[in-house]
C-alpha cells in the first residue's frame, strides 16, 4: 500500500482551512451549522465534476463557469435549500453567495466555487445568508473539517470525512475530503457533495484527469434509490504546499497520487451509501465474466436498482429469482444457463438454477448489515462493481414530504 489513512478530512492537507456557521437556511434546522467554507490562502488549481442531470441547480451553473479560473481559493456551501429550479433569481442568489464569500476573504468572485443542497424550488434566504457568510472567515480553522462536514448534512446521520498520506519525491503528500449524501443517490453523481483537498503540486490538467478517474470508480458506482440530483458536485483544490516536483503528464508520482485519491473517494462513497436514507443494509454487487464493460455495468446497476430485490434484502429474504429477473431485462448479453450467483461467497445459483446450498444459510447471510453479492455471467472477462442498499419502510417515511 502506497498510502496511510490519517485523520483531518478536508483540512488534513497543509495550508487548508475550513469552518462553518449557523444561519437557519431551513427554519427547522436549529441543531447544527448550515453554511460551510473551505479556503486555501495559497494559490490553488481546481478540478471538478458535476451532475449530468439536464436540470442543473443555479450553484452548479455558477461553479461550472468558475472552474476555468487558474486560482480557485474558496468553496462556500449551504445545506437546507438546493437553490434549484429557481430561475434567474436563483442564479443571482448563487452569485450573491459567491460575492459575499469573495468580499469576506478578499479574493475575486471567480476564485469562489458555490454549492447548495436541500429542497428544490424554494428561494434561498440570501440576505441573512450574506450576513452569516461575513462571519465565516473568523470560523476558519486548520482542524475545521468536521464542522464543515456537519454543515453540509441534510438527512445524513453522521459527518463524512476521510484522508490519507503518501510519499511523492520524498515529500509527504496528503489527500483528504468531506462528503454528504443520504437520498437521490444514483450513478453519474447524485444528491451528494464532495470537497477534496491536497497539498500536492500538480498541473490543472492532470488534476482534472485524476479527479474524473477517481469519481468514475467511486461516486459513479453508488446507488440508493435510482434518482439523479440537480446539485451533485465534486470539487478538488490542490495548493502545492507539500513541495513535491509538480506532477505533470508521465510523472511517476502520478500513479501514487491516483491510488491515494481513489482510496479517499471510494471510502467517502461507501460512507454515503452506508448512511443512505432509511438504510439497514449495505450491499456490494460484483458482476464478473461479462462480455464487455458496458454489459457488466448494465447488469450490476439493474440488480442494484431493482425495487423488488432491495425490498427483499430489507426483509432478509435471499430471493435470487429477483436478481435473475433483473439480469434478464437489463439489456446485457446473457445466457441463463451460464449464470452463477453467490452470497458472501456461498453459491445460491449454479448455471441459472438453484444450488444445493440450504436456504437457511443464505437467509442468515442476508440478515447481516453488510452483504456481498457476486454474479458471474461466464461470457467474457469484464467486471463491474456497484455499492447499493436495501429499501426500507423508513426510506418511504423520510420521503413522504413535510
């Protein structure tokens, strides 16, 4: 392993500060802060990925336009209101959030990225938010990651942080981040925000490539309810404080950096799934032996998003027939008589038919909080993994409206 897990989240890397304040964006929220700030006094390069939903929230549109800036210094984010489907007024509000943060930290507006999460179609209380944002610089701390992580929570039940340290060119390099999730989680990003930082010196182009690759193998492989959000955003800032030789195309240190970043994003993705709305079980779906990668992904996502299958897991029922059904309609190349299905390594289906494994043993596995389901199609060498959950009665209650 070329990295070591450490504490500190998004402020684990040298030179980064974070903090949060209470504003009351959502009137019912009185128990925790709801506006977060992440800041690097040193020059940074930035990379990001955003929702692929055609309905994009105002902060997503503003941040997308600011990504081209060569020295992004600030991320300001609020919970409790998504500022989505709010028209021209919503765009103006997102820009006012940016302007308030820029003024408070004495940077240019284009050096600020802005994010929001919460209910769609409701105007943000921007006047009191501007007042709160003016207080944020005083709340910034070198160990402020947890406070920032708490401020971006919506229906999350715990703050999500992760960080690692690796060595590049003889220098200790740190990569860390915070994230939030809970509901509207589906591949190709979700109602999730993730803010990453590193003190590595790295070219902007290489950072973007690294972030895109990390997102593909982590956040793009999680699903809770199959709904894609309007606000998904992953942003990473790199300030070069580690003092390594700048990572450019072909640099040996890039592989070390990528492995470290992948580990951080994978673990944050797992935390999001484990804390999904109403979740009682965390399920890993591994599809092996597919004819190609596209088919492997189709099969894994079909099983992961099957409402029938997810309800069976919640009930502790190892109903592999529902898995076979999902495989049959997913659109991937399939031969029923070659399909094998395993629960935590114990075979349930052999050649498309029931195995001799006692039902009681399979039921005992599905009663666990963490389950691994492996599906071998025996049609090729492609594989794909998705992290998903069960679908509980609590999830329905949480999404019945206020």
